[in-house]
C-alpha cells in the first residue's frame, strides 16, 4: 500500500510540474540586459548561452556557504554593468547535467558566456574589486 501511495505522489508532482512550469514561463518577463535570472529550464540556458548579450553564469547550490557569500556581490557587480551583461543562476543540484557539461568541479563556479562560447570564468569567492576587474577585462 505504501508503494502505491508513493507512486501516486510521484505522478501528482510530475503532473503538477508539467502544468506549472509553462505557466511560470508565460508570466516571466523576457530577459533584458542587466537582468538576474534563476534558471528554470535547459532551454532558457541555451537561449542565454547562444545569445549576443554576455551572460555571467553562477553555478551554485543552496547549501553552499561560499555561494551564499558570493551571490549578492555578483548581483551588485552585474547591476553596475547593467547595460553590458546578464546573470544566470544555475543550481547544480537541479541542473547537474549542465554543471557536468561545463566541467564544474567545485562551487561557486562562475563562467562568462557569449554567443555559444565560454569566454572567461573563475572558481571560489572573490572580493568585489576583483569581480569588477574580471568583468571589465572580459567585456573589453
């Protein structure tokens, strides 16, 4: 009987996700330059990866202390460069295949992507000044 209940719970969650995700996408505003977005689908990642606007991709996990320290600093730097770059937050627990595809071995891991290529990146925390230097150098 427990297995039967578990089976129905899984079906219900799966069905709910298939209904809710398209609704979320429909009401989510389109990405504009300077936006900070949490990844909800691999299609969204592909759009950012192949887009003409450079995108700072932050691979993180909710349980990661250094990720929690880096994220607000990254947001601040991206907002300061709002006319030049977007930011995409990728939870490695939800999108492990993407993390593997981009050789993310340690988090936080940040990659700068543009037009289908990784053009820069770093692993670990950095002070705000170093993040600004990194972004200025890579966006030249």
